[in-house]
C-alpha cells in the first residue's frame, strides 16, 4: 500500500525552518516562520499565561473530556473578544479547534458539507496553507487580486474588479487584519466598499483572524470582522490564539458560524459533528488558559499590556527598518515597511535576490520575500538593510 504514495510538496514555510536550523553560520538571521521573538530571540511564555498555568495546576481536579464543541466558557469569552456586541449571541454557533488551521479546515469542511460545488475565493497572494487545504478537500477555488507589486500596497482596483465576479453562494476568504504574507491591509473605507460589494453579490465571508492585537490594537484589529459579522446573513470566522496569547504549540483556535437564530441548532450540530469526525474533543489546555485570562480582570489587564508591548515593539522595528533602508538605498522605495501592519511584510524582492540573501548573508525569508518583522532586533535591522541594499539596491 505505502508504495502507492507519492511524495507530497514541501510546505515552503516549514522547509525554511529546517534549512535555518541546519545552517552552521552563527550570524544567521531567521525572518521565516510567523513566530514572535523578543530582542534576545526568545519566544517568551506570556506572563498572564504562566500565571494562569500555575493557578490551573493548583486547582485542576480532572482531565476528563471537555465538551465536544469546547468548553462553553471558552467559546463565549473568545467570541466576545472577537465580536464585541456586533452580533446577538443567539445567532452564534462555535467550536473550539486545534489552532487557527484547525478552524480553517473545519470551516472549509462545513462549506463542503453544505454546498460541495461552492467556489472559495482567496487573495493572491495568501497564506500557502489556504489553497493547500482547499485543494486537498477537492473544492473549487478562485483568486482575487490583492497586492500591488509596484507600491507594495493593496491593489484595490484589481481586488474590486475580481470580487465583482463572485457568484451568489460563493465563499470569500478575507484576512481580518494583518494580511499574511504581504502586511498590506485595507483601510476602513475600503472595507466598507468590499462589504457592500460582497453583500450585493450574495457572498459568504470566511474571515481568517490569526493576528488580532498585532496590527493596530486588540479592538482595532477586530473592527473589519465585526462590520462583516453585522452586515451578512451568514459568516464564518476562523480565529487563532497562537500569536496573541503566544501559545503556538497548545493549538488553540475557534470557528464561529453566524447565521439566522432559527438555524442555530442545526449549525451547531454540524460543527459538533465535524469535530467528532475529525478528532472528537478539541484540545483543552490552551483554551482553558485563554478562558482564565479573559475572565480574570487582573490577568486580562496584564495580558493586554504585554500584547501591546509586543505590538509596539514590532512597530518600532518596522520604523527603524524603513529608516535604515532609506539610508542604505538612498531612496524611499522601502518606506512601505513602516505602514504595513502585523508580523509580515512582503519586500518585493525576486526569488534570486531572496536566495542570495540566504546563501551569502545567512538571512532567511520566505521565497516570496516575506519577512517576519519580529525576527529582527536593534542589532540585526542595519545588517538586513545593508544586505538588501547590496542585493537589490
Ligand atoms: C506563518 O505564516 O508563518 C504562520 O502562520 C505559521 C504557519 O503555520 O505557517
């Protein structure tokens, strides 16, 4: 049987992790996978997470199964953090999932269960795992233009032209904030236009919200998702706690389905069914920590303060990289780095230039020239700027 298997394409982001690990050069700089690092290169356990873990260890009396949809308190607390009061809770169904990827996978499985022929529209470019999972599930896929290679901003005209072709019942995957891989985002007025157009077309939005709190702030980063949630009869939201709570390996995510209150029971039943088919009960440890933090005023305040430090640190790094690139290239070509938001920026370098940066300078970024801003620090910003000026200046 196993001899029938074909080799699978390597995930480019994960491949880069291995290449970096195997590089013996001590000067190497990792700007690959989207993991936050502090100035010392460490991905810290956040203070509130540590405190919640200690309390959990002291008070937890059982490890028996949790609910099939996750603990109701987790689903309620995280849904409230994402949606505020944008939608009445009698329209919400939800399941806890293994990370944001698990939520995306369950969302796509739900769509396939309901409308197997629906087309899922993804931005070009998007996180490589989006098209990979859609193809794996045998679903129809289409792309809408997103990135303007000249300005490194959003190609808004192209995006609107393409989304005007969406058919009623099609699903449109949108990055709620902090677009991955580009770092270029819609402003509020542009979101309003996208929402009006997609509502006219009868589209169903699927929002991927993996970086809430990493862009303009915890509430600000949820603004587009909240508008979408309030504007459409049916919406899916896949959210991750990996980055904003720093609990990557705990696999903590949620899929929220918003529909008519009358259909809530059937929608919830289908979400539960999908969890049962795929893994039964969702992981609990990370979800429980998130619940403890969101339900405890002091822990929540401390978590929000640390998240804000993380966000501001990335903004400072963005500004200093833009400044250093101005000096090194004697031009304003890279000023966009300061106005991008989230962990990532697509620099607009060629694959050959990306390879030269890796081979000659031990600087690792994804092949499309996506850098993880949080992989930098005050020491490495000028090194990166000088190397970019050398290969692309
Ligand atoms: C990334 O894009 O680097 C992150 O979302 C991590 C991953 O799983 O790819």
